[in-house]
């Protein structure tokens, strides 16, 4: 089983000076009018580049990060380029509440990751987006906010593996939880309506829940930094203070 490595970063980690960004990325960020979108995009790029650099044993200084590019394929899935060549690492990215996570695996297996807040979800949300088996899990849970968000997160991770994202009906993938241990990675399975199986993991970090899924069986994800910055993260909503770019 190929290992999955991941790293997490918050807005405060992103360098103030943009030497780690190339011209294509700079133009993309400059075209974003809304502060929220721009800061999320920068944070997730910074997190992704640093994850690739650390996994490859490269420096994480600005020049090194600039030589690692993260581009999006036509369907939106992220792809890595290193020193101008297609990278051999397969990457997945997510961000939520001023925090980002990137996960990588040696190709060609696809992976997905998703970060959510543990926050209340309405019954209408659960009814609309979950399968009957998933609804039963939430109904029988002692912690419905955790269960509903981790199921939602696992679905998003799986839909990233399938590279459809939310273009696909979320009820065509069903999440099965295999473990529920505090302060540990817990394994899960995702089955698609056409009979594909995906393997994944979930873990709670205080206000956040993180999931990772892959089209092959994977060991529990390994953080490139211990303890992971996410372990002491506080969710932020910085964009509310300045909704449009200046
Ligand atoms: C993919 C999707 C589920 C992400 O959900 P989200 O909770 O809003 O956002 P997250 O932060 O968890 O993930 C965003 C990242 O998912 C990745 N992603 C986007 N589309 C993807 C796809 N089809 N397959 C795999 N990963 C994808 C990207 O890396 C993206 O970050 P980036 O745009 O900064 O590179 C959602 O955006 C979606 O379904 N979109 C529909 C597809 C779409 O419109 N893609 C956009 C470009 S065509």
C-alpha cells in the first residue's frame, strides 16, 4: 500500500510576500475580486506546494515552492508540476474556515480529501443528500453533528476520487463507517452505485473533521508535521471582515 502524506496550514502560515507564486498563479489570484475566494485560493496553493515539497524532500523556501505548480485539469481536479514537468505525485486539496489540507500519494491512484467543520446540519440536508443507510447512521448517532459532517466529507472525498465533484448526485455514493475512535484515524468505505469501491479514513481535530479517500486500499494518512497544525487549529472567518478585494 502506498502511503498518503498530508499537511495542513492556516491563513497565518501563508507568506506575506508572493515570491513563492509564479506568473500564472499571480494572474489567477489577481483576477479574483472577492477576498474570500482569493485568500482561500492562495492558502490552498501554499498548502499544496508545501506538501509536495516536503514529500519530495525539497526545500520549502519561496524559490523551491515557485518551481512547484498546482494546476487544475478541465474537470477541476488539481495536478502537480515540478520544475516544468508533470509531477509523479497525485494530489487532493480542500479548505474550510481559513484552514487548508493537501494530501498526496505516489501515482497513478486517485485520491480525494475534504475538510469540514463539525457543525449542526439540518434534517432537510440529511434527507436531501444522504442515502437511507447514511440517514440511519445519523439518526442513531450520539453525536449527529460529527456523524453528518464526516459522512458529507467522505462523500466529497469520494466524489473527488471519481473527479465529478458535486456534479454527481451525492446519493449515488454510500459511506460505511468501520470505526469510531477519538483522537485516531478511523477507516471507512465508500461504495458507488455502479459498484466501485473506495477506501478511506476519517479523523476529528477539535472543530474540524478530515477525510481522505482513494480508489485503492490506503494506510492511515501520515501528517508531514507532527503534531499536525490542524490539531490546534481554530476555525476562522476572516473574509467577513473584508468581503471584497482591495
Ligand atoms: C469539487 C468540489 C466538490 C469541491 O468542494 P468544496 O467543498 O467547495 O471545496 P474544497 O475546498 O473541499 O475543494 C476544492 C478543491 O477541490 C478540487 N477539485 C475541484 N474539482 C475537482 C474534481 N472534479 N475532482 C477532484 N478534485 C476537484 C480542487 O483542487 C479545488 O481547489 P482549487 O480550485 O483551489 O484547486 C466542488 O467544488 C464541486 O463539486 N464542484 C463542481 C465541479 C466544478 O465545478 N469544478 C470546478 C472547475 S470545472
